[in-house]
C-alpha cells in the first residue's frame, strides 16, 4: 500500500483533534467472501443504496490487499500492518518451530507490538465499537475490549458459520424441516443453507 492505514489514521486524528466539532465519523466494514464489485459503489449489479450512500459521502479503499483468509485480513485492516507483522500470518492457532519456539508471525493472535485502529481513535477521543466476527485471537485471550474497542458485540467462537451440508448438525436440522424445504423448494425469503441447498 502506498500509504499505510496508520498514517491515514494519524492524519485523520490530527485533523480531528484540531477541529473537534467537525470530526468525521469513521466506519470500517469488512465482509468475508465478498468480491470486489459485489456492491453498487464498486460497479456491482446488486442494488446496495445504503452502502452506496455511505461510500459517496465518505472515503473508499481502492488498494487494500486481502490475505485470502479472514483472520490475516482482519489483522491487516485493524493494524495497518502485514498479517505476519501483526502476529496473524495464518489463522488463530499458534505455530511453533521444531524446537517448540513460538513463531512470531504465527502467534495466532494480534501481538502486543501492533496498534489497532480502535486504540488510535480512542486516544483521539473517539468512541469505538465493533460487532460481528473478531477472529484475531479470542481463543488466546485477545478480545476487542482489550484492543481499544469500548463496546463490542461479537461471537464467542470468533465467527458465525452456516454448517456444511454434509455435517451431522446440518443433517439433523434438515430432518426437522418440512419435507418440501428439505427437497430444496425454498420460500422466497428462505436462505439456501436452511433449505438444504448449497451455493455454487
């Protein structure tokens, strides 16, 4: 990236500190498994008027590089660092070398040397909140309220998932659904996961 996220935040925060009555709201969204042009403001075919309005009145990322997995991408977005620098080079399991030493880039959690966007904004007087999937080390004791977020609503396990169609949990759920839904005949407001279909 030409300009790191933290440099951008420092600029926003210094401007915000100079004129507190004119401080911008900062809303950052990360959506797993969404393509570049899935929403209207990036040229997508889907109608997303509320997201488009936010984009029109704000700043959009045009050169953020994801890490092909949810955890490292979140680590980068939260810190402005490459995932390995933040400690989340893969997922949220700590990895060790053949001698049993922890590998710093694979600690499975945001490390103590990285600074989050919430920590920077909080120091600038912003109220910070997050909701959704945290997934950057909750299983290792790294939780949002210890990384700058003043209010959070997250899933304890790190994320919300639809069960895979072949799992026991899905099979049990499918058996309890009415026969027409199990056969793949969803009502207009039904979701493919609940109706026994998979998206290709």
